[in-house]
C-alpha cells in the first residue's frame, strides 16, 4: 500500500511500557475485552473512534497475544499536523489504561506459540530469564527490505519485500528439520499486480492475506486472500469484495490472536469533509474470511 506501507513494521513495542508518560486522567473509562468496544458483525466498522482512530493522524494497531494490550502507532498525514502520539492501552483488572510512548518504536511480531519475537530480519527467542539477545535470520533476509512479517505455528514465515517500481514481492521461509530455509517467492497466484505487501498467514497455514493493487480491483490497494488447496498449493487470489474493499486504499490485514476478528486499515476522508484523507483502523467478524473460502 503506497500511503501506509510502513504500518505493519512500525506498530509499537510492549517493551517500552515503563518509559512512557501517562494521560489516564483524560482517558475515558473502558472496561471489558477489545477496549470495551461492541464487536462488529459481518460489516466492517471503525475500531474505537476517537480513542484509536483520530482525524489528526494516520492510525494503525494490534493486540498482544494475551489480548490484554493494544498497540497504536500514529503518523502525520500532513506536514502541518502536530507530532503524533503513539500509545499502548493495557488492561488491568478489566479496565484499560493508556500509556504514551516514543514515536517510531517498533512492535515485534509474536510467533503464535509466544516463543519468538520477530523484528523483520532479526528475532529474539524466549529463554529462562526473559528473551535472548537479538539474532539474525541470515544474510538472505538481511538483504530484503522487510515491512511486514508473520509466522505460522509450524514456524513458516511469510514476509514482504519493497521493490523498485512498486511491484512488491511476498516470500515464505519454512523450518525444515529445524533449519530455516532462505526466503522464496510465493507463486504467481499471490505475486501478481503491484504494491503487494503486509502479508498475514493463518496460524494453521490455511490461508494467506495481503494487500495489493490489480486491474481487477476496486481502485487503489485492496485486500486479497489465497486459501491452501488439498494438494498443498495456494489457490487463486480472491479479492475480499466490496464489503471490505473500496475505491480507496485498504491494507494491513491481520486477525486478532483469539481468531475472532479481522483488522485492516482504510484511507478515509474526515467526516467534516475538510482536511486531508488519513488512514483509520477497521474491524469485522473473522467469519467474513471463512465465507470467502471456495466450497
């Protein structure tokens, strides 16, 4: 996605919780799961308007594995916007608390088993007293400009690569007998069109989602999904349809760690009609994905 290409790689890190400033006095009382928000059905809705989504900045975010923290990264969408406020919301005794953290802090991607933290081509492993020193996935990964990377329960990595001209290449790397393969391009069913980026592989490897631009799409970047076939291959890319996709940019698909909701970003125009378009976070029941699976 052209305007929000870095959203996946820049979501906040929980490791900076202790270093932020607090603004709880101005923060509304939110209790229960999902920041106290009423879950959506099969029609996407903005997530936590006025709390996560703002008109002043672009907004993206995601939950921690235990669903007790929500990370928000914000960026300027106009030069005259004030400095963005990036935050972490943490649930303590069923109530959400807000912590402001330094802008630009990276959030690692947690492997589904919680044993690895991925930072693009780098990673840490869980050890007895916390986390290991930063390690490298290897030279083949270091050479790739990785924006988004996700992992399955088997340890398969799916990652993107920003390339000249905007083509974008999605790659995968398996663990075979404990040895990490070098990243290979996914097939043409997935790597077709422009701006392919921000992949998400289901923990059970039953599907891959990403955003990209194709002539058959609705306009700018759309969300696509490819389902694993009985023979282990990947099926043709399926545009996720006009319930999710519009003539503007959508991107950054991800499913919550509890498997219940699909989150993604969409470029929107301020409700007042004034000001520059910006990126907001939306959510929809994850059953939406299964409804797309070929019968």
